[in-house]
């Protein structure tokens, strides 16, 4: 356990003026006002849990991409960009774009047509209650723990950056989130995610603009990095990955392509209900297909405000940042790079905007987690197993109550994480245990009608078990097991995660196929609207080219490929 | 955005946020025009003034286009 004083004796990075505080206070006032305004519209279950299924493709798409644009991600990935260079952009490009397009074109129609409220809800329709219950319970627990981690991370950042009291940050942020989500349900969460999207862009975009002005453009920045760190490559995406030892991440291109792109990203973007719920709120199938495609264009641009500031930090900061485990008084860690760059270029007013963007990101992260928790708890645990035939109003009340209860559990989780700091890494790792195998289960269920109820459940269970086993072995005896599972002793933490995801998904698929071969499939009539071969997916045959989701998916894919070539 | 509920579009709230922030940042940039903060790099570019102006234009446009009651 890390002693508390060691955790919190840190210097304040920035000092706020009155105008900065006014900007922060206005944000809190606005989100609360929006929450109270939206309360009157969240009357039925569909309103509260799925925002009435009436969001346009743009709103659903921005909320979809914003749900993954929390401050934990921003600070962490800017830090990773400082540490690993532009290779960190893989998590925004190959680790997101193909999966988002796949969700929009292939998977979204099934989620939407089946009229499910959630991913566990789809599993219940497709496989029955075993796989659904396993997925729902693990998702509910993980979501609420993640909300606590978000809360704690925000409080620490506010203390480090602004010198705010840790307990004050936790109480104010959680109460605000609790009030506006309990009032307006998914309506509130989505509205605030859209606001957060604009705040983050306008709060952070000045850093790369002014950074590039200072360094004299991209080539000037690269020259400065080479001057500051001779002999190290931080500005190429794919070329340093021909071997494990030729890049700072210790990863081979197979880990990025298969582990990240084909499994982990697919798992996260297509089966993590936190993001899928945003798309389920779309008003029709076409909007539901378009939303992730719209999101993919913005996702492709996010490295501009996350990765580029990390790289600029290498070029312009007059001191070197260090890993969190090695930080000494007077030093800064990798994850401080974004606030440091913000403080470098932003004076009063702009600083308040940047800090508000970080606060908004943390609060949207909490709101996303608790709204997804409320939906899965109410529809996938409470309704099927505890109270089956209650009126709709009862489930809405349950949703409001468990939003608040979920937040109180999150606060408890935040204080547990505060006492045991290493738990934060483990909670984040726990999420990874379920996502990769779940992708195997959902995808096989959608594409192969032969897969049976028991095969779905056992495949998912085996995938989760293999993921936990691989993770534990690599942590307990890294010298022995990292080279076995991650294919090289050079593989660092992120590389190990990729291979862990890959093997757990492969295990899930193998077990599912084997069990399917020896069990009896469900009749076709029961699977209509749930699997590819038995579902009439609406096509946009009469829509013009510019209104077809497939056209925009192809445009996004071409842009994605061009970016890979430019930064190869 | 909403056909069932007639909710004020989220874009209007985005407009209000950008407009208010734009005014605050623009005014603070003007106030610091002759006396920019010494610890901020490139302060001579007066980023708060033109960034604030950009937010005012965008926020104002959103407020106008998506104001409540506009069909």
C-alpha cells in the first residue's frame, strides 16, 4: 500500500484566476440546469434508459465518441505519447476506426432491430439467460468500479493541478453527476457528452496550434525531438515495429494488428455497452449505422489534441518527464504532460477553459458509467431475476434510484482506490478480461446461426478464464510467461495487454465452435432478427450516395489508410 | 433533434456555452493586452483575444440557428 502523504505531496501545476473559476462555475451551473430541464422528458423506460430512441445520427455519433474521450484517457494517452511517441496514435486509429466502421455497417443493425436495451439484453435474446447474466453482472460491477476510478483520478488531478482538496472534488463532482443523470437519464448523459466534446476540442486545440508555432511546424518539432533525444524514434507509426526491440513499447506489428485492431478494439467498440448505448439511442436504423461512422471521423482527429501535445512536450519542455513510479519532488510524470502544456500556452481564461474541459471529461466519464450501470442493472438483472412484471414507471424509478446508489458505491470505490493505489491498474485490467471474449461471443452469435446456447455461455466463460489466467501468470512470473504469451521478453505492459486480448478471444471462439459441434442448435424461427442469415437488414437502396452509411464508411477507411501512409 | 418531445436542441446549449466562454475569454484577453502573463509562452500572439472571438462567432451562430421556438 502506498502511504497517503507520498501520494499527495506534489506541487501545484497551475494557478487559477477569477475568470478561470467563473468559467468552471458556469459549467457546473449549466449542466445542472440542463439536467433539471430534461427531467420532464425522461418519463418512460425508453426515455430514461435510451433517451427516447430519438437522437439524430450526429448527436448519437458525438456522444458515442465522447463517451471514450474522458479525461483519464486524455491525460493517460498524452502521457503515453510522451513516453512512446506517435505509436500511441495506434489506439486512436487502427485501435478504433476499423472497429467503429464494423459496428456501424455490420453489427448495429442487429442491436437495433432486436430492440434490445443493452448488450447483455442481446445475449439474452440470442443465447439465453446464462451468457446474459454473466455479462450483465460483470459489466455492472466493472462499470461502477470504473466510475470510482474516474472519480478518484479526477480528484487527484484536481489536487495536483489546482491544489484542490481531494474530498471536495469527489463530493462536488459526484453530486453534480448524480443529480443530472438521475433527473434526465440518458438524455442528460448524452447532452453533457456533446457539451464535453466541444469543451475538450476548444479547450485543448490551442496547445498543438501554439506548439507548432513555437517549434516552426511538424518538421521543426521532429528536429527538436531528435536534438533532445538523439538516436530515438518517436515520430514513426509502423516502421519501428518490425521487431519487439526496435520500439519503446516493445511490441511487434502483429500485436497491434491482431491484438489491438482485430480483437481488443473490436471488443471495446462493438460490445462495451457504455459506448454502444449511445448509438442505441439513435432515432432509426440509418442513424444508428451512421452514428459510429460520424464518430470515426472525429476519432481520427483526436490525436491532434492528445498525441501531438505529448510529442510537443518532448520538443519544447525544458526538463524530462519520468514514469510515475520514479517521480521525485520537483519532477513531473508522463501523465502531467497535458496540464504542463496547457499551463505553458494558456493564460487566464484559456486556462479555465482547459481545466473545465478536463473536469467535464471526468464528469462525463462518471455519468456514462452510472447511466450504463443503471440500464444494465434495471433491465438485465433486476427485471428478469428480481421483479419481472412491474409497470414501466417502477423501472424508471429503479433507474433513478440505482443511479444515486451506483454513485455512492462509486464514491466508496474511489476511497478504496485511494487507500490501495495499485488497485487502479487492476480495476482497469479487470475490464479487459471481459471485453475481448465478449466480442467473440457476440460476433459468432450474430454471424453463425448454428451457435448454441451452451456454446455461447461456455465460450464466454472460457475466454474470461483464459484472460484472467494469462494476466495472472504474466504478473506473477513475468520472466517466464511474458515471452510465452506476448511472444517476446521485450514486451511491455501495453504489448502484453494486446496478446492477452488476442489469446482470450481465440480461446472463446475455439470453445464456442467445439461446444456448438456437440450441442443442438435453436430452431430458425427463434433466431429471426438476431443472426445475419435470418434477418432482413434494411438497405438504403433509394437514398442518394451521400446519404448512404456505406459511402461514408468507405471515405473514413480511405482517410484512415492515408494517415497510416503519411506517418508510416 | 426530438420529434416526440420537442426538446430544445443540444446545439443551442452548445451555443450558449461557447458564447459565454467566448465573451469571458475575449474580455480577459483584452484586459491583459498590455500586460500579458509573464510565464505564458507566445503571449505576444494574444491567443485569448482571437480564440475568444472565434468562440463568440461560433456560439452566437449556434444560438441563432438553434434557438428555442425556431422550427
